[in-house]
């Protein structure tokens, strides 16, 4: 049975993460769709998510009187990212497949241009650039299926981050203190 504090904080912060993600996506969409390909913006957003997760784990640990096992820390984090990713994915599915399906075509074209530029900067051959573009044309990264697949990759990547964060935030208690 999951501790109520862990469950409550995980759900609350998961909703916050999901709403923040949806708001960021909507803002980028409204301001300039080119920002979806911005590396520096991606780094800033990743940093924001880390800050939210750090606040989540610190708050939960404090509410548990600083007795926070590795499993509890990871569970808290995992609940939050699972809910956050679900909300974010649902928002992206609705935005790119129902509200504005043409946006995914625009993003595909922008991604192709960005890919060509980056590959040329790194000295890729024309044949490797053509091969990459061919694969890109065959894909549809904003389709419902691909967004769902992407959410699975996000969960796996976030879980790795969560394992590290749980190790950092777990309390240094001994087994005897749990008895």
C-alpha cells in the first residue's frame, strides 16, 4: 500500500508537471513553431522539470519527517512523471491530430531543414543526408501512435533520472529505524 503523502504529492505534482508541459507546448505553438526545434529551449524546459521534481522530493521527504526510503522516493517521482507525461501526451495528441493537423507537417518540414543543416555542419555525405531525409519523410512523429511510443521513451528516460534522484533524496536511515 502506498503511503498517502507519497500518493497525494505524486498526483498533485504530476498534474502540475502535465499542465506546465501543456502550457509550454501551447505557448511555443502560439509564439513560433520553430521553437519546437530549439535545443537551448529544450535544455531550459528540462531544467524546469528537474526543479519541479526536486521540490516534489524535498517536500515529500519533509512531510515524512525525513524518513524517506529509496523506494518511496522513486515511487513519489514515478507517480508524478507518469501523470505528467500522460497529460502532456494527451495534449500533444489533441493539438497535433485534431486541433491543427497541419502543424505536424510544418514541423516535419522544419525538422528536415534542421537535419540537413546539422548534417552538413558535421560534414555528412550527400548519400547519408538523403538517407536521413528519406527516413524522415516516411515517419510521422506527431501521429497518435508515434506520440504514444514517444511517451514510453519519455517514461524510460525519466525513470533513469528518477533512480538517480531517489538515490540523492533517500534518507540515510538504518534498517533498525524502520522496526
